[in-house]
C-alpha cells in the first residue's frame, strides 16, 4: 500500500490533489450521482458510475498507503479548525474500511450491468446507478468524518438510498422489506442522534476527538450514560446485531441481486466501524466500558448471534435468505471481537470486516448468477446446478468453505485471530464457541453443495449455461481474493492490527 502512495506522489498532478483527497473521496461520488438523472440512459449511467467508483477506489488505496506511511491525516473542511468546523480524519482503521467499500463497489458494478437489466425495468435502471452512488457516498462519509452529527447526516444518506435500492426488486415483497428496513433504520438513526444530542448537551462539542477529551470529566453523569446506551443501540440496529437484526433477512432476500451483493459486503461493515469508532475513540477515555458491563453484553450478544443466525440459516430453502441469516451469524463474530475489548480482539473484528466482504460478496454474486440463468434460488430448483453452472457453483463452494472457516481461506484467518484473542485472556470457552458455531456453518453450506453436486438436474434442462462473462469475472476475482488472502493472511492481519491499535489508544486502562 505504501508503494501505491509513492507511485501517486510521482504523478504530476499529485501535489495539488493530495491535500484534498479525504474530501474528494466523498465529494466525487456525491456530485457524480445526479449526473445519472441527466443521462437517463442505462448504458451511459452504468459507464459513468463505473468510472466514478474506480476513481474512488484509487483514492482509497492512496489514502491507505499514506496512513501506513505517514500516520494520521486531518482535513479541515473550509479551513475551519475543529471543533468549530467539520473535520475529516483518516487513520489505518477507517482507511481499511474505505478500501473495502470502494473495492466492492468497483467490482460489483461490472457484475450489476447484466444483472440489473434482467431484474429492474429499463426505464428505472438509471435510478439504480443514482442511488448506488449516493449509497456509496453515505458509506464513505460515515467512514471519513470525525464529527458525530455529520456521521448522522451520512448515515441518513446511505440509509435512504438503500431503501430505494431494495425496493427496486421484482418481487412485491421487496417493497415490504424496504419499508421494514425504513422503520428499523429510522429507529436506529433516532436513537443515535438522541445520544449525540446528549453528548453535545454535556460537552458543547460534536467533534469526536474533542468529545474524547471532554467526556471523561462528566462520565459519572446519567446523561452521558444514557448517551452511551442510545449510541450503542442505535448503531446496533444498523449493524444488524442480534436481536436487532430482523430487518436484514428480507432486505437481502428480496432486493435485486447486485444490491444484495453491495449492501451485504459494505453496509454492515461500515456500521461496525462506526460502532468501533464511537465506543473505543469517543467513549474510550471514560469508565463506561467497564462500569456498564457493555463488553460482557457484546460478548453475549455476539455469541448468541453467531449461533442463532447459523442455526436459522440451516432451515432456509431460499439460498439468499440462507446467506442473509449467515450474515447475522458473521456479524456476531465482529461484535464478539469488539466485546473482548483487547487490541487482538478488535483486530479480529477489523480483519473480519475485510474478509467477510470478500466471501459474502462472492457467495451472493454466485447466487445472483444462478438466479439470472434459472430464475430461482430455491434449493429444490438448484438440483444439479453444479453440472449446469460449474464455474458459478465452484465460486459458491469456495466462499462457503470460507464461511465455515476452512484453512487456506480468509474465513480461517478471521476465526483464528478471534480464537487467539480469546485464549490470550484465558477465555477458552469463547474460543470453543467460535469453533462450535463453525460446525453449524458446515450444515447450511452442505445443503447447497448436496443439491448442486449430488442431485440430478431436472428433466429437459440444457447443458452447461453460465451467466454472462461480465458477471463471472467479478465473482471469480472475489473468490480468488478469498483464497489469496487466506494463504497470505499476514498482509491483512498486519493492517488490521495497526488499525486496532489506532482505535484502542484512547481506551481507559490501555488494554493490551
């Protein structure tokens, strides 16, 4: 990553652009999105969105390289210093999330072209690309901002555009799923902004770094305690943390395939990052993490989510819903790492943000390709799909093995890091829980593998029929990355550890 930054510095336009990259990361997709309304053409809108997302990805890579080389980046909007002005701060933690969001957005768009043309009426396709870029803007804004209220604004931008994206699904139940998400998302945003209001009432500031220095002096008050609770619950809804996950299964199951890929790989990851940032940076210097027992609650909810999500996934006959409940289970691992409240545990959460984006993106892409070809993702309709769509099914198998945590896949890296983090503090029963929950993943992944490879295709089905190349290449790239970063786990783990240390430096007591 540092090499990418050095290459950028060698470019002739680098000196003028480099200071403004944090702002450009958000501003470019924000200003580019309305252009789709002017274009109103499916192909032109797709091409425009593709260019914008790949530019955003390049900026994210440069920012990550710069943070790893030179440390924290601070950008003052309009040259107004904090806390009076809005400040963007980029460190290793959010630079990783920026790369995740932009990389998935960039890989998903080539996949989306054929998929969206099949699932969305042509007259509304340009709206998909409009909302896609607005959603990406919101997610990038949440990740870069160092202002608690500004985070709320970007949270609403990403949420409102997500509601529209989900409602574009063919099934009328997509409207119901979108409406349900709207209700739950509104509740989450309301809880969060109430917490922010309480913090502002006690400190007079909205800047996160400023709040981190002011809150310890008033952390004994019930107002700050209530603010902490409202923020955790509000962002917990956005994370789909068990038992606040009820909006997620239908949203993923009935949204267009490309929307499911994008949201499953990015939205919950950004929400997890926001929760990590608020808990460990803003409230890190207070005693609330210890006095409230929030770490124990997060551990309990994380483990419960790991088992409950995987257990329900076993009994699903719709593969998209199966993977949706699997996401609830995988979110549990991230929440567990946060609850461990150590640098190693938080590193496990962060590396799982990256790894889960890869494997869940690949699995949902494979399922979307199956839907593109046969028009269904019901288990009974996928009989013999391994012979009819060998490449697509192989991608699903690789991502499924990663969800289980098989060695040589990224899933193993994440779970091993969490096991090590639990054993470091002597909690062997937590490590045992991680291993046992992986056995449940074997059950629901095996159900698909059994139908795909061991059952005969239905009579009259044609020979091999894969999805278009534009859909195959992105899913192969993600599947290959799932294996590559499973073999070369040190690269992502080193960055995640660096990011965890950046988040944990403000925590009271200096947890190791």
